[in-house]
C-alpha cells in the first residue's frame, strides 16, 4: 500500500493529471467524430519520431549540465549529415545509415566544442546553452545559403543556388524506419514498428551505457561532484562526453524525425525544437539533475499525446480555434512547474 | 602586476564592447548609409529603447540575473494601449491612461513572476524565459477571446469582424509619438524628443535614489549573498519579488514609450523580442549577470542598435545577398548574448578558483586549477 | 489599532486618487469624431451657407460651401466654434459640448448660426441593410487585355 | 573601461567619415525593393532578382536597391520599419516597392513620406488594414480576396468537390482580409451547395514551429479526406498558410479524393516543386516550362484534374511588375494609378495570362478607393487546363459579407 503511495508520489501529480486528461481526450474523441485508430497511430508515430530528442536530454541531465536547451547544435549536425548523404546520392536504408555516419563527426566536433563552453560556465549552462543554440541556428542560416551543395533536389528551383527551406526525402529515405515491419491496424492507421524499434534500441543502449563504468562515473559527476573528484573522475571530461553524446543523439533524432516526416527542414526550423524536448522530459518527471529512461518514455508519450489530441478533439468539441492557446498555456505551464518544483529536492 | 597583465585583463573585461566596436567600425563604411541618417536613428532608438533596458537593472542588483520575464510587463502595457485605443483616449492622456491601466496588471504579474522565481533560485533566467512563454499564452487568450466576449470592445477599427478578438496589427494613430513630439527640439539636421529623454533621465535619477534607500541596500545585500542577508534579518524572498515587480512595471511603461514611437503594434508579437533586445543591449554595453550600471545601458543601446541599423546593409554589400544581411544581424544579436554570458560565467569561475586557491593553499589550488582547465 | 486605521485610510486615499487619475485622463483625453455639416435643414427651413469660414478651438479656419460635409477629430468635451459668413460678414461664436460616451457626432452649421438647439446630434451611420442587396455582379470591369499569343501552357 | 568610450568615439567618428564619402554616379534615380527572405517567400525574392537582372543593382551602378525583411518580421517591427526608412536615406531613391507589405510597412511609409515626399510608395499584398495602407501608400495592389472567396469555392465545385475544408489558425483569422474571405467562402459554399468546414491547424510561428505545423497537416489531411468523404466523395482543401501548403499538396496528390483548387498565394512554385521533389534547375525562370513539368509529374501520379494553381507566380509577377511600373512612372511612360498601366507592367512578367480585378470598396462607407487594386488570375488545373475563373460572374452580395 505504502509502495503504491510512494510510487504515486514519485510519479507526480502533474503526470497523473495529464494522463487522465489525455485519457479523457481519447474517450471523448469518438463522440466528436475524431477517429480513435488514427489518433492512436498518430500518437505512436510522433512518439517514435520525437523520442530520441527527449532521450538526448538524459546524458547532460545525468552529468549535471542541466537541460540541453542547445540541442539545436545536434540537430544542425544531423542536417549536415542528411545533406551530405543526399549529395552523395545514397538512397533507402543506406541513405539513412549514411546520413547518421556522416553526421557523427560533426556531432562529435560540435558537441566537443559546446561541451568545452559549458565547462567554463558551470551553474549557468541552461541560459547559455539556449543562446549558443540560437546563435548557431542563425549562423547556419547563412551557411545554408552559401554552402556549395548542388544536388538539384536540394537547391532552390528557381534561383538555382542555395538550399531550400524544405527538402523532400521522397526519393531518398522517407519513412525507411516507419515502414520497416509496419503493421496496418485499420485501413488508415499504421503502427510504425520500425521507428518504435529503433527508439527502443536507442533507449536500451542508453540504459546499458549508464550502467557501464563510464556511465556511472557520469552520473556521479552530476549527483555528487565532490565525491566524483575524490574518486579520481575528471568532471570536465565526463561533462564533455555527456554533451557529445547528447549532441550526437540530437543528430540521430533529427534524422529519425525527418525520415518519418518526409522533409528536411533547414533555416530557422531547429530554433524551437529543443523546447519541445525539454518540455517532454520535464512532463515525464525528470528534474534538472535527474532523468531516467522511464521519464523519457512517459514524457514523450504524454507530451506528444497532448500535442496530437488537444487540437483535434478540442477543436471538434468547441468548434473554436482556442485549442492552440490552451496548448500553449498547458505545455509552458508544465515546464515552469517542473523548473520550480524540483528545487525543494535539490536544496 | 605587470602592464601586460592589465592589458589582458582590460581586454577580457571589455571583450564584448571591443568586439562590437570593431565589427561596427568595419561595417559602417560598407553599409553606405549617411552619417546623418545613422545619428538620427541612434537618437530615436535611444529614446525608444533606453527605458526598457533600464528595467533590467534592479533584478541584476538583487542577484536574480537578467529578467527575461520583463516581457510580462510589456504585455501589461499593451493591454493598457489596446484599451486606450478602444476608448479613443488620445495624445499624452492616452499614454497616461495606458500606463495607469497597465501598472496594476504589471504589479500583479510581476508579483506572480517574483514568487515563481523565488521557488526557482539559481535558475531564474531560464525560468523567467519560460514564464514569458506561459504568460504569452494567457495574454493571447485574453486579447483574442476575452476582449470582445467579456470585456466590451466598442471600436470596430480594432475589433475583428467576427465580433471578438483584437486585430493582428493595431494602428496607434491617436497616441502616435505624442510623447516624442510634445517638445521636439531641432538641432541642425537632427530632431531630439526632449520629453522622452526627460522621462528617461528621471528614471535614472529614480534608480540612483532607489539604490540608496533601505530597500535598495537590502536588495544589494540579497544580491551579494542570500544566506548572509537572511541572517541579517532581511526578508530575502520579499526583496527579490519587489525587484521583479519594479522591473515589470518599468517594462510596462517602457513598452508604452517604445510603442508610441513605433506608432504601430503587432498585437500578438510586439512583446516577443522585448527581452531579447533589452538583454542583448545591456550585455553589449558591458554589463554582466551580476553587475550593471547606468552607462552600460546607454553604451549598450547605442552599440547594439548601431549594429542593427547597419548590419543588414553592410551584410548585403559584403556578401552580395540581401538575405544574408538579415541572418547576420540576428546571428550577431544572439551571439553577443551567448558570448558575454560565457565570458562572464568563466570569469566568475576563475575567480572562484582563485579564492579556493587562497583558501586551500597550493595543493588544493592545483587540483582546482586542473579541473578548471 | 490606530496605526492600522491610519494606514488603511492612507491606502484608501491612494486607491481613490489612482482611480481619479484614470478618470481625469479618460475625460480629458477622450477623442470624438465631429462631422461638420453645411447642408440645408428640414428641406430649406434653414438655408445652408453659401460660403463660410469655420474655426474650432482656435485652429486654422476651414472654408465650406453649401452641401459640404467634413470630418475632424476633437479631444475633450467642451469646444468653441467660430463661424464667419463670408457673404454677409456676420460672425457667430459658440461653445458646445459633446457627451462623453459619443464617438461620432454631427454639427449642423446652419443651426449653430440660427441658434437653434440642438445643433450637435449623435451621428447614426448608414445602415448596411439599406444598401442594395442584389444588383448584379461585383464590378470587375478591369479585365486586362488578353495577349494575342494566349496559350501559355500546353 | 575608462579609456574605452573615448577611443570608441574616435573610431566611430572615423567610420562615419568614411561612410559619407560614397559618391553616386550613373542613373538618375534608384528604386528600392523590399521582399521577404528566401526561406519565407522565394517567389517575391526572385521577382526582385529579376529586376536586378534587367536594371542592375545599385551597388553595381544600376537602379535597383534590394533589401529583405527580418525572418521573424512580426516580432521585429522595429527592424522592418528602420530598414525601409533607411532606403529613403539615398538621395536618388525615387520609388519604394514592398511585396508582401507586411505589418509595419504603413508606419514606415508614413515616416518616409514625412522625410521625403517625393518618393513613390508602392505596396503589394498588404497585411495591414486596407484603409490604413491606402492612406500611407501611393498604390496598393492585393489579391482579390472578395472575388477569390467565391471563385475558389466555384472552382472546387467545377472539380466535383462536395465538401470544402478551410484550414487556418487564430492569428491568420485575425487578418481582416483572411477572416472576411473565410466568411465569403462559407456563404459561397452554402449557395453553391457545398459543405463548408473550418479546421484549425497549429500556427507555424508558435512554439511548435514550422515543422510542427507542417507535421499536423501531414497527419490530419488523410483523416479529413476520410471524415468528409468516407465513400470517396471529393473533398476540396484550402489552407491560408504558405508553409502548410507543401504537405497539403503532397497528401492530396497521394489521396484519391482530394481537391486542391489553388494555393493562397498562388504560384506554380508554391508547394508543388517541394511536394513532388522536382528538379527545376533546367526550367529556371521559365514559368510555362515549370508548369508543364509539374503537370507531367502530377499526371504521372494519377492526380490529374484534381490540383490547380495560377500559371504564373503571384509574388514573382507582382514584385517584378510593381518595380517595372515604378520605373515606367519615373520615366514618364505610365500613370501610377491607371489600371491598364498597372496591368501592362505586371503583364510584362505574365505573357499570355489574363488578370481580372476591381478597385477596393470599403464595406461600411461604400467608398471606392482610388489607389487600391485587387487582382486575380485564372486557375490552371493540372491535367485539365484553365478553369475560366476570371470570367465567372460574382453576385454583388458577397462584397458585403462580413462574418
């Protein structure tokens, strides 16, 4: 009995409230002409699509670097990988794998530099990460215009140079993960098995990594820096490593996102992406300095569920466009709640 | 201390200002804008933006970092302006009305913001940033649905045809530049909005005076060390909240001054970038998260906006593309904030290491220094 | 108790003063649209001016001819109007008030001159319903010249 | 800190001195063009580039000075205004054209007019209230939202649609023109026997970003098609946001019963190349060839006769056309507000296409504006040909519909 109570307390009331809210949306959906099977498929699809971004938050949280508001750097690395893969003319699974492979060196490089910066600014990581992310997105906007890519699918149809804002992945690796072993529930609802499997794999890898010697050291650096130092673990090295992993996951995340989505989005598109991931992991019950795989899964599911279901159900129910505003209030309110609540635990 | 060290120190302390001056000096000639235009633009922008930037000072004194939540105040000011336009109150009276209506709203949201930030000690900046998003949602809800449904809106010029909600852009014709033109001094080719500058000057005096009051002293004590302040019997949380409330109210007034000069208000977006521009300006002016002064504000406004004015054209002439100029300008803005935050935080860390070195002697110092590397 | 009472009184005064300040700027800053009408009244009962100079609140005079209607924006409620008939040379000076809650009022110059009250009335805009419901098509009289080499696309 | 301000001032003064030494030689006047960036609206920008190709850029001794708005123009009105006012700093500047006259342009024009009354101010596709921009600009050209509110629904009917789905979000509905067009569409649907549905999508400028907004369309369109056409009845979809047009087109092509009459900012380049993944580098700049290529791709995908657009790009032809008009007026070859002169300048970039339109009429006063022209073009349906929407007679009552 007490363990249930404890479990509920750990799970946290916000999650329970959101869970029931989401549940009620699912229950209400059919009454307003929103198809349940489609909604469920959409939620699952988005779950797999965005999960890796949320997972990318974990290493930095564990090592005490806070929430990765600078995830855009990883996203940029992923985009570069994707562009190189298209430029090289790789298609299908090979194109996807190629994109990850080509994104990796950039992710490591960016992550390393970004980690170095964050090591210099302990205590202020989140604010700085945000602005480092913004600045790099704007810098890349310039780069997208002047980088010498010339594959005709990528450049502006009319101008003949500079990259497009959205690049179709139709003939490259669109839905390569989604369609792998996909299950058709009903004529219109498909479960993206491959995507979910890939996400599970990533979670498993992260889970086992955190249990290796390096992984435990990383957690130690975050939770008890003095102890970690005393046992001869280099704080800075661990932190940098966590940032590199996070950045790399950001790169993989954007590739998974885009194979499902079907388009590559450049320019200012990555600007707001970190916020959704931050919101998701906080909804999942993580704190600024502690995050688990459960937080990732629960958070992604609840957040993406909310994102998918609120507009369709509330719009159909109220016949107004108010849901946009409600969603804005709910998702940001939860981030604030999480940012304020956890202080009691840490202090 | 050798001379070399002081030069190095000087460079590191003023890195952001120096970077900005260098970029600006390179960029001005290639922008091909006339000196007259640039100077006039600087005068206008000083009048328009200084008040908003000054609103950032008190929270910095109280050790709460940069108040990204100042856009809360901006939204309160906008609500005041919407109502002034709705009831057709024009001229200076219109601005006063907006200020009088906006201030209580700003006090309330400022107090909420302050209490929330008190629960997020050590993460004030990120929290206030997210808080601005959150209040933005509420603002949209009020302006887009409540106005016209609950609050009666009588002016068809600002009401959406559907019967509720305020239009996307608000024409502030009736109060447009009424503060600026109340007494416009013409010096040579330049026109100077005297009254606006008088308002800004009186705010500066207020801040100087406020720092000397008991509350102002408390605020500095809290900013210096919360634990010590608490021990000395200063109500820490209350003092911090008050600094945010004052900042929010000032932001509300600042936004009204800003918008009366613009003559035009993007109802749902005008506040989006308020804190971004203000924070960038004060940092470029040489302030840090912990330390800021009046000169920082004015140097910052001039330098940042100088670059903003010339960089689109300079970038265009430099790279030969109109688009790049715009991206470049934004890159510089975000980059400046990131750079100065990094510089400040790393400096603070170095100092902490130095302190530790003194405390623990050489052995501990080595270890700490090794870590800092 | 006493200090508490005192504080309460001070606070109440402050609140009242604040509300009063809002009321003052509301009243003094309120804008009204004034339509200035120089048309004959009641089918010729009072004739319109042939040519008249009108100045409101000491602003520069504006000249009106018969059947003119003009629009201006005034701030505050009490205003002074000076009408100078250029033909007869007579000069009339009057003060008029606009009710606080009126957004748009119309002022009949002939009535002002003859002193007939009320010369300032609330203006009721033309109702949309009075517009013709069905008179053919939207006037799209601006078709561009189709170029002779028409077929652009296969 | 101490020595810094002084040396800074010296440096700045030197820089100023350098800045005022530029000497102009060559053309008698300059024309300023302001468009959005390539990531927001490619067509407009290419229109400006076309003008530069013809008349040369100011920096190279030509007459066109091209600048762009900031990407997040709504939050940065200060920049929008000051960039435009900076154009008037050039003493040779004689005309300024904005295509997509975004919010802030009216205020900028007011400031320019106060400083330089000699500059011609042209605004295409304004986002501000008609009465406000009409007062500020010398000439305003916009898409005919009244007529199109009717013709788009009419077009949907011609293509066999039984339901008309209008996709938008609150911020767009707070634009007077978009909100009114929605109401007109609803009325037209009632009159023509179509079912009208309004669906809300997330706003791309909100925290979900462009990607989230596009994602939503991608997911929801198949559901809409199934919901409103369960037995394969044809459903027409229309969305007000340009970024959402691409995924919309993609899903409609993939469907069996989706109809897409035309994009809001109609253009062959709007959404189609991206949705189809077309390589248009060979056709660069040749609109008829681009249309032919898109048509081929659409027919190959079996979506013949279900999607349409204008055969020329709105943004491209209006930007270039307005620039051309300004030049002709400055050369004394045309009159700014003469309708046939406007058509002939725009027509230079749309050979063979027919425009239709009307002067803007204010609803509450019935006053016809002398300087705002509303235009529209015929819809070209891929695999079917022109619809003839410029010849449709539109009942006058639609001009009076408010909401």
